[in-house]
């Protein structure tokens, strides 16, 4: 049975009567990667601070690696990695010096630091001052400090800020490797398109409350947004008249069919009966952006 590494039970946090987090329950298991999605002010960063023990809950229970993070055993804190949204690194220190500084704070040997710098792709600039680094390089150095000690739980708050598309792919490859070794990952982001396909589960937040929680398949089933089938016929032939009435012409030789999630399999089976002059067909599922908008609208009703 997979161990639960992080658990929140009916957790709330408010400031001057305004709730930053309200009645949130969730659990994170060993080797699981979970995305915390929501707009700015949705409560994502507050949840992470509660799990880190940086702030305390006004109601509910927080358990990380077997204890309350504010009063838990000290060794557990060294088994947690954290990459904050805003990275503050001393510009006069080199990459090597910066990572050594954090390693000593976390009581970790320095012998693994070079490997970490290579893993995040800045070993070649490790002896340069951080003040000369680009924003993306600083972000990768900050990720290296979060990985010190091979943490069992890794909290990442908007971690790909400043990374170009190629570096983002490399970042998610690092996360995939960590998941395979059993690391539990919670990734906070409002870049929904980016996280799609890189996490096991997605938690959607709005105004401090959890409005949806599940895999992409779970969320699609719950949202029940239509699936789009798009068909292209050979422009040199004209057999569109043989298409069923469910197909709507959208362009000269392109047709679409919107069907319910529950009808998707039957719709796919019907493709076998389509004209022989079919040259392409696309199955376009609702994106995470689509479902996010749907769940936010649902909460407003």
C-alpha cells in the first residue's frame, strides 16, 4: 500500500476575517505528482506555507511525514524540499557557494552538489557570480537547493518562471525521474497548459476553496464537456454527401462532430464507416484550461 506523505483535513486559514484557505482536505502519496492549479489569490501559496509549517492553520489538521510541520520532529524538515515563487539569491556568491550555503543549512554533505548542478544544467556556470545569471539560471540554481538531500516531499511554487520551453521540458524530465524514485511532488502553477500531462492529479482552487480534484480523466468526466471530432476529406473527391448528419461542414473539406464524453467511444467506433477518401481525423479532448473555466463558472452559480 502506497504511504500517505502529506495530509490536510478541513484546513482553514484567514487574515483579518478574510479566508485565504477554507475547509481544504487533500492527501499526497509516495511517488505522486500533484498540480495545484488556480488564479493568483486562489490560496495555492498559502496551502504550501501551511504544509511547510511557515504559518499555522486556524482550523483543521496538517500532517507532513507523520507530524504537524510546525511542531514535528526536526529530521522530517530535512526531508522536505521547497522552491518558492520568488527566488532571492545573493548576487555576490557563486553558484557553488550558494548551493554549499544551503547544503550546510540543511545539514547535507557537499559531495553531491556538483551532481545537482549538472542535473539542473548550470554546472558550466557554477563558479560565476549569481548576479551575472539570467532569470532562468537563477531559477535552476534554486531548484538545485530544493533537491538537496533527496527530499521525500518536494513543494514547488510556480517553478518554471523564467524558463524557456526547452528548459521547461528538462525541468519536467527531472520531476519524472524524482517520481520514479518515490518523491512526492506538489507543484503550484497557473500555467495550466504547461502542467497538463506532467502530473498524476490536479487540484483546482478558487478563492481559497478546493473546487475540483482528480486525474485529467476524472476531471473530464466530472466537467462533461463535449469532445470534438474533426474530419478532413480528400479535396480531389466529393463524397461528403455520404457523411452522417452528425457531421457539420466547417470548411471546404473539413467537418466536425461534437459529442458528449459518454458518447465518445461510440463515435470513435463509427469512424470505421466513414468515406474511403478520409485523409485525416483529429480527436480533440477538452483541455485543462477548458475544464478550469468550467469549474470556476460552476462555483459562481
